[in-house]
């Protein structure tokens, strides 16, 4: 008996689909350009290979058994997937990456990132040249599968350097030294302000607050997601008690509950401050706004040569001032 998986060829699945749609072997044979006896023989060969009965021989029509109906349902799904794979392969051959992984620092605007994803999918690339020289019409979004990774601090940079991401957005520019083959562009600056609940003891302190006062109170910090690079420590004092959380959102919730104090991006706390749920305090030590950027691995050429079309699209949109501003300030 032949291997069962070898029997499930595209031709066999197409044959099952044609018989089901036409309701008879004769109708399916006409559609497929075959004689009915050849189609009947092919069905019997398929049944023997699978060791199941696909059609009820008692009726005069091509009535599927339960097993035949299951094969038809799954066969149609497989045919659609194979057509999709063939289309994707042809589109990828024109320069679209099969997959693009983007590491995004958790401090950036998630809604803006997802709006960029939506705009990416809204594209309708030009048709793909066919083998006979014809050109297909646009029939869907780019074939590139997008994968988003949420990272923190040095973890965003590490994702790119380790090859786990093709594009890193929101890298901390301070102390960055790009190795050969990696390009870096500035995204913009973001002010961080000391924030706390109105119920926190420091909320009634006299401004500006000094390190000697801050070190006596618990700080809330987001854990650096880097596993190989040295994790970054930002705005923490030696000997200070620290509550470490996983995300910027968790940090905000901890501050609202009065679990500690912490430096937050100003846009993240703007509404809470206006509503009186958080207060901000000036500090004695001068702190410049944090500078962020984005980076990607270069292709074999320059000025975009060697870069996939999906990465080129993202770089073009990240170059827009409005996009950069939204990533840093819009929540």
C-alpha cells in the first residue's frame, strides 16, 4: 500500500473538489478534461491508499461519506494555503522579506506602532512579473510577516545586535557605538520627570529634592530586557530600595498606588498629573531629556541597496518628523 501522505497530491485534492462541486463524476471529468472512467479509477486508487471509503457507492450520485467530507474540507484548505504560498514566494522574489522582526522599546507609543503596522498592511504592491512576462494586478498586502518584540533599555539594542530583530526602534542613544554593518538614526528626545502619588511622603517635600532625600525612599524601575549586554541602570541611587517591574505600564500603576517614586516620560503621566492622581517634583541634580534612536542592519550596498522592501518602507516612515513625534509623545 502506498504511503498515505503521498496520495494527498494537489491533483487528488483538486479532483475531490471538482467532484463535490459538480455532484457527479461525469461533470467533474468534463471540467478537468478527463474521461469518467479515469476519474473513477483515480478515486479508487485514492481510497485504497488512504484505506477509507470516500464516496457512497449505493447512491447514483457522487455522495461523500463522512471521511470524504473531511478530506474535502481539509483539502480545500490545503489548496488555498498552497496557492497562498506560491503567491508569497513569487512576491518575496521581487524583494519583499518573508519576515521582518521589529524590536520596540516599551517607552514608545504602542498605538502609533500599531497604526504603522496597519498602514503597512494597507499597501497594495504592484503585481509580480509572471513566467511568461505578464504582470499580475495587486491582489493583497505585502507578503512580509511582521513580528513585534517589546524590549526595555539595552534589550532593544541587544535584539538587533544578536540578530533577533531586523529593526530596533527606541534605542537609548547615550553611549551607543554602532558596529560595522549597523546604521543608527536619531528619533528624538523625551523628558523624564520624578513622579509619585500625592499620598507619598516626598509629595510634600520642598523642591528641588536632593539625592540624599530620594535614596531614603523606594524607587520603581522597569527591568532591562537585555540578557547578554550589560543592563542599563537609569536614575537609581546606590543603596536605594528598588521595586522592579516588567513594563512601563506596570511602573505607572505602581506609582499610582504609592509603592515608590520614579522618573517617568512626561507624556505617560500628563493625564494623571492633571487629574491629581500623580504629582511631579523637581530634583536638584540636572537631568537632560533622554535621547532615543532607531537602528537597522545594512544590506550589501549603500543608500538602501540590499535592503528588503519591507524594511525600506519602515525606514521611510520613521524618517517622517510627525511619526517620530507621535512615537515619543502620543499615548
